[in-house]
C-alpha cells in the first residue's frame, strides 16, 4: 500500500532536489564555494522518499524519512539550521515583541 502524502510527501524532497540543481542555487554555490554542488544529498533523499512511499507500515516510513539529509540538516527545525549561529543568532523569544520607547 502506498503511503498518504501526510506520511511521506515526495514533493517536498523533489522540490528540494530541483532547487539544488537550479541555476540560481548553482550560481550561488559557485560564487561561495568555488564549485558546483552535485546535490548528492538531495538526490539520495528523493530516492529514500520514493522507497518510503512504497513501505506499507507508516511508522517504518517515518523512521526511514527521519534519517534523510533534509530532516537532519534543514527542514523546519531551527536548532539544526546550517545558518543558526553563523548568519543569525538563536533567540529564546522573538525580538519583535519588544518595543523600544
């Protein structure tokens, strides 16, 4: 049985891979790192998502997806963000709640 999109969203991984191979991202990679990005992690994640989509047990599919590069390094977890502490500082409370008078 194929997993529902709320369990395995292949589109998220496809979007991440197409973003990586896109000309804008590759231009940035060339400028910042001096080389093009092979996007191997994103390609591996896409293959993992396709495999997870075909697993019949939803818990097993989630477990497989938890090991992806996207979920370990990117995603919506701000603590694991590659730019946290490098480009911006983590805050306990958002600063826009404070009003200076």
